[in-house]
């Protein structure tokens, strides 16, 4: 079946936050390389308020301009039968599959490489004032050459927070920054740094770091692991819409939670987990942290371990 006279529809790849994703062959990809494989994300537009469609299409034009080795390329976008179709380059795997695969050993150099590629993709988007807001390991796709590419950039902002509409998306909560959990509406790039910190921790632990079962429980898990923030540490906290006081937990040493991590890794991680988003390390500063210049050097993407 043809879509928009250009894409040959193949099998369904999965059901995502915003709709179904299917594999397709792009028949007009290139005169030399015929039949490039793509992934098409079909977004049901009906569920969104009127007017959102126009905004969405304008925003999507901006997403098409985002081009970086660590960002998944949005090849095409078009409405078709009441659905918005977003065409992306096809990816072999994702970071969640890598972390979950018990046959894969991740060396400190491999972890460093995956984190560096994640931060490079984020740095590019933050420079263009685009915040991801929905970072999680299954949004970090892995290309056949080993490059990690951020997916779903800007979609959360265009189509709204997935958590509110789809209950199956519970795991996105585990990567949510405390300011979002406290209902902040003026959040910034810091939410992506927090999520990247959670992903860094997950690479080190080989399991999700903070697995809350509700937003309240998520904050409880964060505070139990990292200590309850004092208003002096994060002055804006008490003014956030959903602020509630939690029972005081002193700051436990991060070292006890990550016994095998290097001192440099722990120092960077602690700076990504600073409560006050204004004081939290930026993506650019994180990339300049000595963790990335000290040994071991990050593994070359083509040499990274991947699922079969
Ligand atoms: P979610 O919203 O839960 O992050 P997505 O909508 O991104 O999920 O993706 C749904 C499914 O489609 C996933 O199983 C994912 O592996 C697959 N998928 C998404 N994008 C691509 C892509 N570019 N290439 C290959 N598979 C993809």
C-alpha cells in the first residue's frame, strides 16, 4: 500500500506514545540508492484540540531543520487521511535494548561513549532552543554504524506531555526532573540534563535508577536516593504549583549507590542531579567535564556492543 505516492508500507514496528509506527520503503529516497528503509510515525490528529494541527505543522517545519549526527532525521512530514505522518530514518536498535541485554557487557569506555553521544545530540538542540522533555532509553535509537540518535525531539512540546493521555507511558516518569514533577510550567533545558543523568545512572546500574509508581512516589524515590532538597538549595521550589513538603532525608553519599563508578563519573552525575534547575550543570558544561577527557577514552561508535 502506498502512502503519499512515495512510501511503500511494510510491517508495524510498534505502538508509541503518539500513535503507531510502521516500517516503509522510500521509493524516492535517492536516484542511486533505491528503496531506503524508513520508519513512519502515524499521529492521530483527531484527539488534539482544533488549531493544534496548524501549530503542529509549523513546529514540525522547525524540526525538519534540526540536522546533526546525534539527532534522528525527520525526512518528511505530511497529513494523510486525518493522520499526521512523520517519516524518520530507520534505526536498528535503541539504548533500552542494549541496557536490557544480559549478554552485553558495557565497559566504562562504552558507557562514556553512549553518554557523550546523548549529550552531543542534546547540545545541538539546546543551542537551537529546542527542549526534548521526554528523554528515555527507548528514545535513544542506534543506527547501523553505531551512532546514537535522539528521537521524538520536540514532540512533547507540540503534542503535549504523553503521561497525561496515555497510561502505558508510565516509565517516562522515571526520567522526569523534580521541577516537572512539582508542576513547573516554566521548565527549561535542565529537564533534559536530569533525564540524561537518569540514563547515565541506568548505564552504570544496568537497571532504571529511580522507578517511581506515581508522581508523588517518583519524588519520594528521588529524595530517598539524593536527599530532600532544602529551600536554601532550591529557592524557587516552594512556589511551584504542585509543591508538597516531604519528610526530610539527609543526603546519602552517591558512592554507596554506584560502587563501581569512577570519581569523575560520580562528580558529573552529581552535577546532573542538582535540584535547582538554575544551578544544574548544562549540557555544554557536561560535555566539557573532565569525565570525557580522562581515561578511558569513549569507545568509537562502530565498535560499541549491540544486540544481535
Ligand atoms: P514511544 O512513544 O514509546 O517512545 P515510539 O513511538 O517512538 O515509541 O516508537 C514505537 C515503536 O516503533 C518502538 O518499538 C520503536 O522501536 C519503533 N521505532 C520508532 N522510531 C523508529 C525508527 N526511526 N526506526 C526503527 N524503529 C522505530
